[in-house]
C-alpha cells in the first residue's frame, strides 16, 4: 500500500468514526453515568465490532450479506427497531435517577450490539474496503497497514465521546439539564432508528 493510499484511507476513516451516530450517543450517555475508566468498556465493545467488520469486509463476507436482499433488509429492520426501542426507553426513564448495569458485561454487550446491528455501518465498511483494498495484492499485507490505522482512530474517537460524556456528567449543571440532555440523547437514538427504517423501506 502506497503512502498516498494509506493517507487517503486515514482521512476517510477519521471522518467515518468522528461523525456522530448511535455509537457516539451511547458512549456519551455511558460516560455521563459511569465513572472513568470503567465507561471505556463501551470503546472496547466498539473495537471488537470494528475488528469483526473489517475482516468480514476484507474477506468478502459483508458484501455477500449486502447482496442478499432479504437478509440485509432483515438486519436493517432489526437494527432500526433496536435503536428506536433504546430511545423510547431512555426517554421514558430520563426523569428518573439513572440506573446503569453494575455488570461490565452488560455495558459491553449493549455497546457491542448497538454497533453491530447497524446495517448502515456494515455498508460503510464495505465502501471503505472496496475503495482502498487492491484484490490483486495479498490481503494480509494491506491489512497490516489498514487495521492498526482504523483501530487507532476508532479508539481515539469513541474514547473522546466517552470522555465528553464524563465531563458533562461531572459538571454542576443541575438535574433539569441532565433530564433534558438525556431526553435529547434518547431522541437521537429514535431519530437514527427511524432514519435507518426509512432507508430500508426506500431500498
């Protein structure tokens, strides 16, 4: 992989992981209510999802899913439904004291499924790897450059979102602000879910 191609991939990936989406909203929400460094468990979950999606895209498995219309449509609807359900529940609970799972596994797997079931994210990985991987060259050699870059940028981005949430949670902003902010985060989840649903219906 040439330096120019690697630099282009790095810029693309930086934009991809810093654009706010369901993962960012979840990281901010967890950061607000769970102490650091424990809140960073969500970043670990997103990293695992990123690793799986990278290899799926590189090996062509993700492309197979996307080109199987019924399967991809089912994944889109399931992902949309999950995000809407999380948002509705969070909105309803916004006025109550936050209840966060005491089990690290609960935080980890919630973050993992939010990241994994997002069909739009899967399509994004395919777009990235179709542009920057050369099928005529050995995949492993190219992944040796792409994977550390992508994982590093992913970790930095979502650690930043989690830290932002922690800073908001520690600020003396009052209960009214926290309730309003939690409702805004809930509406974001609902909005992302409805947007994914609309994209699935429109094809």
